[in-house]
C-alpha cells in the first residue's frame, strides 16, 4: 500500500495528474458556501460589545503602569495599544480581564493607552475604546534627621529604581549622594536649617522624584569655652545649655572631667604648654552636642609695678582665706625656709619626712617674713625674690635686706593715710603686708610656733604706729604674670573637615 501511494504521488509530481471531476469541484463550492453562511450567521448572532466607559492608567512603580477599566458587556477579551510621546500607537497585548500591568518602561516618559473591547470575531472600533495616559515615576522618599551624634545626620528612605539622592538645605542643592545616609559636616551650632531630599534615576539626564516633606534641624552647642588664670590654676568655664545634663571636658584625647556644672579648675600652671580643650554636652535622651573646641597657651608677660603689687596682695589674701592650705605641714614645715615652694632650710635642715625647728617637729609652722617674701615671690613673680625664696632665704626686718633683692625703697615711717596696697610694714619682731582697705595679711599667733597661722587683720591707727618703717616695691615690670592666650583653630581641624567632605563627594 505504501509503495502504491508513493508511486501515485510521484505520478502527480511528474505532471501525470488526472483532471479533477466536475462533481468534486461542485462539492467544494457547496462546502465553502455553507461555511460562509455559518460564519455570517455567527457574526449576526453575536451581540456587539459595548463601549468601555472608563480607563484608569496609574504609575505603579518607576517602570510599570497599571491599567484598569470597566468591564464591557458582551466582550470576552480586550486589545491593548500603547503610544509613546511623538510615536505611533502599537498593539502590545490582549487581556482576558479588565486590567493589565505594562512593565519595563522608561521612568519619566509619558505613555498613552487605548483599550478595545472584543468578542467572537469582532473588535470594537474607536467609538467603543477607552484612552488614558500615565508616566512611571520614582516614589517620593521619606526624610528623617538625627542630631544624637552631635552632627546633623540625614536618613533617606530607599527608593526602588533610584541610583542616588539629592539633598537640599534651605531651598538650595547641598549635594548628591549614592547612599541614603548623609552627614552635613558644614552645619554650624546655633543655626537652624531646613532640609529636603528627592531620589533620581539615570546619570546623563536624571529623572527626579518629588521632594520629601521638609524637616528642620539645629545643633545646640554645649557652650563657648573660656579660660582664665585663677591664682596658680587655670579655670575653664562655659555657659552650657539646658538641653544637656552633663558635660565632658577633654584636653586633646584625655578626659579632664565629667560634670553637671559649668566650670573646671585645672591645677598647676605649665607655662608654654598648649591646651586643646574640647567640650561635649550629654542629654538625658542619649543625644550629644556638637563638639566645642578651643586651644589655649600659657605664657608669661612682664607685670607693671601696680600689677605686681596687686598680685602680691591677692595671693596673700587667698592664702589667708584658704583653711585647707597645708603646704606648711609635715616635711615641708620649717621656720625660715619657704614652705610655699617646698625648700628645706632652717636652723636644722629637714630630713626626709621630718621638719625640725630648734630640735622639735611641728605639724604646722608659719613665719611672717617667709609669708611676705612668698607673696612677692609667688604672687608677684619677681624673679629676684623668687630666687631668694627658693634658696631658703627671706626678707629681714631692715631696709638693707630688701634692697639687696629686687627693687625696693624705704618709704619711711608708716602714715595711715599714705599706705598703698602692697606695702610691707616692718618692726623688730614682725612684718605684715598691707592689702588695702585698712587690712593687713600676716602670719601670727600665740603660744609659740605650734599655733601660728596666716590671717587678715584690721589695721587700726594704734597698730600701724607700732610698725617702724614701710618698704615699697618698685619692680617697674621686672616681675612676670601668667596669661592665657587663645590659639586660632589650626589647619588640622580644617583638613579633617575637608577630608570628610571628600568622602561625601566620592559617594556622589
């Protein structure tokens, strides 16, 4: 059978076909006519789909548009056409349900859509279709701001499809950044700023989202740092702010103190040393202030004659008022040496751990000549008197002793009306420093060395007459005073900020 069929086919291919019988042609024509009638009947019997009354086109994401429309009566499918800006309308899909997601679109480009209802072999014409347009866009980011680390830190919610974020401050562009976190290192304490952010897509021709809601932020400083000389110490102070309950004060990296107050006393001046003081405020909620920073240097300057005399009086009054002062105890106590700077001299030189005065050891012994000598050595800072003091010597009760050390003059017998602050009153067994306002500072007591103390007393006319002469300091600025100078911010701080700024630019 197969062989015969193959032969018959070959006969046909070899143009050995037989003529088609007329009856067969007639049957084919009749079959075609019947089919045409059936199709025409089906077309007439199928109801025409009704018009689509509404079509909604909404951007679903940065590259997707969602289409939804009302169901058309008598429609079993829908043909969807899309037209780009300045382009032709093209068929893109057939949907069985009244919705469609058009994906892989270009962000920011407008697309127009037409949806035609269809049923059977019919497709509704333009009169029945619905049209709408939409532009896929980036979502609007949300912006949050934190100042807990003492800096303005912006956090932007990540946006699907975005390649970066634009940050604006006070209505002007601040920067572009790849990361959704940015620190504004240029924000200054005490100023209020308004920030906003938007996402963008594409590098050459960026397409932007809408701006986020604006957010305000300000950095509250822990206070302006001030420094002053206070006796032999440095007093650092700051005004602070009610936002902070505690402050941390540093010298460079070294923590000096943590305090709820607004000042700190650093003992022992160190001339020539530089202090890099940093202040940070800590709030109860865990947030911290921006860092306040100042640099200071301890220097010495020549004192005027008046400044030296005033400094000697101030030093003497402070020692007299300080009940806790104990330099004169234990191994530093002796009769004539300067217990204020620790020299060990006297009738019998001190041994380790002991102070011998006429063979006896006392807990506390002060001497008036030692005290007034120290006032000009340590208070006024007169170099010649300081050298005398540190060698264990003191002024004696006669003019020659004073004139041999520093610049002094004998002002004669005391006159109650002509006494000047800083004058030293001398008599055979006692000396005192006149500090003004009718008062003297001196070392005095009763019951021998063991009960002597330093105090301030009123100088009555009767008492001043008991003194025989007045020695008046004429240093003319040969003494020195400590001063603290503020050092302008160095390049290191600026360089650090520039380095941080470079990092932000690299992220952009």
